[in-house]
């Protein structure tokens, strides 16, 4: 069964402590950081993510922003909640959709339409636990997203082994003697 994480963007920003602090000074930066975190989530789980933000402009705009993360700004006058509910109705059959929001009314509305629900705090805890288990989590430098964060653990391990092998082959005889 296909799976997707459907995220109420601004709700998550204002419920997720780190993002809420960023949003108080720079909302665009908070949006970017949310997308970075969700791209890492996708990289670790393989689950595609659709982040929905309340509208700007006459037409809905959807684009892939980062690997595995699509972003949608709804049409002017349409809320992210309405878009998410419609998405669940139109795409829910044969698909596991998990809606990330702390809006209780939205959780109920999407649950009644067949989606699973996850409060923002649970997502925050999952992210922390996933990174802790990976033992490779270090927050990316501001404004950057390491390519490695988009790779699954097996691929990362294989690349690290290849890198170590290559470093061993390319070191000079002096370096080998010092070891």
C-alpha cells in the first residue's frame, strides 16, 4: 500500500518549538527548516511528504522542493485544512495517508475520511528518536541540507565503506607506515 505524510505546514511551524522560535523572526526561514526536517524524515523512512501551506495567489501551486518533499500553496481563499480534507477524500483509497497537525478539528475531519493522524509533538519525538538511532544526526548548518540526509541508512553505510576503502588505496606509503 502506498504511503504519504500529509503535513499542515503552518500548524506544524507554530506547534514545533524550534520552528515557532524561527517563525517569530523569519517565517520564510521557518518554512525552509520545516522542509529540511521533513526531507530528512523522508530520507530515513522512504515515505513521501506533501506539505500544504495556506494560499497565496489565484492558483494552487505545487512543486517538489526537496527530494521526497512536495510543497503546495493553496489558492487564495482556500485553507490548508480544506485542501488536506479534499486530498484525503480524492487520494485515500488504497493509500495510507498520515495527516500531521495538532488542530483537533482537522484531525477528526481527516480521520473520519480514512486518514491516520499524528500530532505535531509526536512527529517531533519521532524525528528526535530517528536521528538518535542513526547516531549521525547533527543539525545541518543554517541554510544547508546535507545530501547524506536524503539517503537511507543502508546506502549511507555502503558509501562510508566505499569511502574508507578508497582512502586506504589512495594514501601514500608514508601514511601507511604511520598507521
